[in-house]
């Protein structure tokens, strides 16, 4: 019987895992190598630490990122600054401020030994029935200097995005940002406000989408619905890509903006950046192909063009790891080790990690199945982005393992208004608290009020509504009559 669980890391995934343990009657102990909660989301001013930059705002909207039984306060903004996220994540109760290895009797007990070192350098050993590893996959930077011949001759300063805190050092400089992921896009935009010129290089190009979607809705609240997900099951990817690219190009043509990637729109996570197209249009950011070589202060690009006096270069990249459904290491005698948070999807990590943690604790308890088969057969991923999953497909799949996947048929017959919400409205995490283990009585209400919480922080001024004014009705009527008359 699993009772004591070690959770390694106190970032969003660790916090979700800590919370999942008591829900299943287990006692978690969290080991965090810093003295802080929040993981990457705690801003650190000092260099050489995995951190975020000062201006970072999360790219998932609040209703699409909150834990499933813990809605974010209605008055919080839809896209939150990192400081607000940290407030929301506070869960200090179980935290202790390593090395994890199997116990000699692992075959019999499935237990683990966690070895820690205290501040005086003394080793301490702790025995646990299970371990959840949530150490994050952006803990160390990827700085592939070998890909940039001549970097040793470079006369300016170069660094990885994990050391970028803000644009203060970029005033009046000529800056090259290497790589157009979400970090590259943000850093290019922010530094272009103070730099003399910014170039942003890309090997493959990127689809760039806006966070503010039609009618001003957060883009994930608009498109991350179960209905859209069903369309994804029915239509071929080429058609879906064609539709997505057509809509996107109607806003700004990706070929015209030199952004168009080789891959289709839905084949890789897009860059979310509302400002980048404008910075390109205004000439303060120039998109270039990949860097071929560096000669002193001159940077040579793949197309043979050059730029002088480069000051900064920034890039980052993901990792590949083979886990059963992105959680359990295969070929292990007892499923008492789980990895939570090594995943990407068009939805925030918090929600994905929470679902993984709920499954992991159910498996530890013996209440959910986990077939430790070859990871290659476990979940389809893209070669371009091995940690990437389709958000709803993955959530539903893991939810099915726990028994919390919402049944559309059951809802249709038992609660039609809720069925409509679950089908047509955003696939928020509350849907996974409607039934099964961990059912939350507040889930239905949270679903019915999710758009109220989207609107609440925007109600900052009473606006003139012409529908209330009789005069306006007459003006509407005259426009309709005039149009009808002109048609005749
Ligand atoms: C600049 C940037 C912006 C991002 N923005 C978003 C976003 O908008 N939306 C999104 O969904 N994702 C975003 N991400 C991805 C990010 O990985 C997740 O948001 C989130 O931080 C992952 O949470 P985590 O708990 O898995 O890992 P982390 O946040 O990295 O936390 C891991 C924790 O484990 C601790 N740790 C590591 N090793 C050990 C050890 N051996 N012993 C004890 N403790 C250990 C670390 O100190 C850390 O506190 C962003 C990433 C970056 C780099
Ligand atoms: N909230 C936010 O707004 C925000 C901000 C920053 C980051 N994030 C998140 O944080 C995570 C990491 O994002 P990220 O942008 O740091 O990393 P990323 O998405 O992995 O992007 C890395 C970029 O660097 C390029 N690159 C990698 N190795 C290279 C090489 N050897 N030579 C040239 N280019 C190279 C890649 O190019 P190719 O594509 O050609 O391989 C890619 O464009 C993502 O989940 C992202 O969504 C979110």
C-alpha cells in the first residue's frame, strides 16, 4: 500500500502532484533544490538560474490554465503576469527545503530511497513508497555553440535566453535573436523597443498567432473546444492545416512577413505573439534565415547576407524522453515512479500536469491501470516536437485511465444544458471533475460561470450601450430601411 510519496520539484507540476496525493489518501513530501515555490515561474534576478524574464505573461488564458477544482479569482486578468501566477500557486504546507534511487528490496516493496544533503553537507536518507519527478524540462539551457562556426571570434556579447531578464542592456545596440520560439519572439519584440535594430533568425520559420482572438476573446477560449476537437478527429490534417493557415494568413501573410515555416500549422506549437507582426511591419524586427557563420563582428546568414556588430544571441530548445503516456518509465518492475510535466500541448502545463498527477497517484494506489509497454506504442507524438500532444486527446486519454473523462452521451440524456457547454464551450479542466473519482460539486457551476470570469476583469468602465436608447433603435431602423431601399 503506497502511503508516502516524494515529489521532486515545486514548480507548477510539483504543486499539482503535491495536491493530488492527499486526494488519494497519500502523504507527499516535496524536495525542492531552491528555497522557493513556483519553479520557473518565480522570477530570479541572478544569472545562471532557470528563470523567466521580467515582462513574461503566460500564454494560456486563466480559465484554460487553472487547476480543475481551483478556479482563478474572477477579477484576475485573463493573461496573467508571472507575479500573479505565483500568487495563485501558493501551496506551502507540504514543502521541505538529491538523489533518488531504488531500495535494495525494490523487487519486493517497490520502494525508493531519496538521499538529500543538508546545509552542513550531511547526508540524510528518506524512504518512500513512490516518487513523482517534477524537475522541469527547462531547468538547463541548450546552447549549441557548435552550430555557429566562428562564435569564438565574435566580439560582442552572447547569451542564452535563460539569462535574459529584460531589455536594459540592449539600448542602441544591434541585436540578433537566434530562434523564433516563444522566448525568441518575446525577446525580439521587447528589445526592438530600445535597440537600434533587431534581427530574428529562424531555421524552419514559424506560425505566429495572436492571443487576442475574434471578438477580443483569448484565443484558447475561442478554439480549444471539444467541438473543434471532434472536427480534428474527422478531418484530415492537410485540410485542417489549410483552414488554419488560410485564417492566419488573412491577418498577416506569413510568406510576405518571411515567417512561413516548412511545417503545417498544426504540426508544431505556434508562436503566440500579438506584437511581432507589427514590429516586423514597422521594420524594428527583421526576420532572417539561420546563421551560417560568424566572422568577428559580422554574422553571415544561410542566404549569404550579412549583418555587422552583433551584440546578443538567444535560443532554447526542448528534449526527447521515452515515457509511457509521457508519465511512466517503461520496463520497470513496479509503477511507483512517475514523471509529471514533461509535456507540451496547446493548453497550459498546469492542467496537463494535474491530470498526469491524478493518474500517477491512482496508479500508485492500485486503482488505475498502467501497462508498462513500449513507450513507442503509448502515445502518438510528432518527430518535430516529441513532447507535444494534442491537448484534448491527451487529457481525455489519461482521464479515461482514471475514469473521469466526461461522457457526452450521458450528459446529453441527463443534463442537456451542461452537455451543450461541454461540447461547444472551451474544454476547461473543470470538465474532468464532473464525474468519477475526485468529482467536485463546484465543477458544473465553474463551467457555467467560466465566461463571467473572463469578462469580470474587463468591466472597468460602464460603456454606452445604444441598445438601451430609443433614439438608437430609430437610427438602426433607418440604416436597415436605407439599405433595403438601395438594394431595390
Ligand atoms: C521563458 C519561459 C516561458 C514559459 N511560458 C510558459 C507558458 O506561458 N505556458 C506554459 O504552459 N508553459 C510555459 N513555459 C514552460 C514551463 O516549463 C512551464 O510553464 C512550467 O514552468 C513547468 O513546470 P514544472 O513544474 O514542470 O517545471 P519547473 O517550473 O521548471 O519547476 C521545476 C522545479 O524543480 C526543481 N528541481 C529541479 N531539479 C531538482 C532536484 N534534483 N531536486 C529538487 N528540486 C529540483 C527546480 O528548482 C524547480 O523549482 C515557459 C518556459 C519558459 C522557459
Ligand atoms: N508565456 C510565453 O509567452 C512564453 C515565452 C517564452 C517561452 N514560452 C514557452 O517556453 C517553452 C520554451 O520556449 P522557447 O522559445 O524558449 O524554446 P523553443 O520553443 O524550443 O524554441 C527554440 C528556438 O530555437 C531554435 N533553435 C534551437 N536550436 C537551434 C540551433 N542549433 N540553431 C538555430 N536555431 C536553433 C529553434 O529553431 P527550430 O524551430 O528551427 O528548431 C526554435 O526556433 C515553450 O513551451 C514555450 O511555449 C512561453
